[in-house]
C-alpha cells in the first residue's frame, strides 16, 4: 500500500476521503472527485459549469479549461495552457504558457515552466518542472498497456492503462526530462535535464 502522505505532506488533510486509495485509483476517478470537491468550496471561487477559479487566480489569454477543474488561490496559468479531463491546482501553483495538464492534482507552490505535459499524475508541493519536461501516462510502444509501479523494491500492478507519476514534495525535474508511466519519486528527488526515468522495464 502506497501512502501518499509519505510523499506529499498533509495530502490526507487536503483530500481526507482519499487516504485509502492508491494514486492510480485517484487519477482514474479524478473527474468525480473534483466535482464533489467543488460542492464544498466557498464564495471566494467563481464557479461555472464545474470549473472553479479562485478570485485571486490569474488566467492569461487563450487558456482552455475543460470541466471539471479547480484553480486555487493565487494560482497563475500562462497563455494557451490546456487543462482537460479533471485538473486540481492547489494554492500558488504556476503553470507556464503552452502546458497541457490532464487528469492531475498539482499541490501548492509547485511551478510547471512552459511547454510541459503532465498526465494522470499526483504532483506534490514546492516542485519545479523545468521547460519541456513530461510526466507521461501511457505506454504507446508496448503491446501490453497496463502500467506497473516500483515501490519498496516490489512491483505493483496498477491494472490501469493510464497513470503518470507520483512526485514527492520539493523535487526538481530538469528541462526535457521524461518521467515514464508509473514513476514514483520520493521527496527531494532531483531529475537531471534530459534524463529518462523508467523504473519498470517493459
């Protein structure tokens, strides 16, 4: 059992009803989780068609936010970013121009530079993704698409064909690095520029 609080401080305080779920169970059901969370938000959010944007957030021109989504306090979303299939941003998250975020939770104080892709992932707090880095969520090249993860030297079968990464707090992801599907990174991990992380070989 992967305990997300071991990777992201106070995750269970943010999502108290998700503590018994594995990361891929959360991302597989994130659209419904976000819809339910929107019902608990206060009037500091502007809510329309299951998209909730905090009144202090900055959304630049050309941004596409597909329902459902929550954009937290003091967030910044750069021009032409694209959010789809359920996105949650904690407080003071920065998403740079041209990024695509799909079916993911990004916790407070994290910065995703520009031209990045993050798919079906849970990203902790105070993380920096340099430009062009990718959290991939699907094995296009494999005949068997189901994703496995490496945890405590054991391989866990997720049963899912779409799961990206669980990235612990304070990690740094270098420019043009790729996190392969099923990547699990501890707190304070540094991924070098152009590095490929592939923890379970096909």
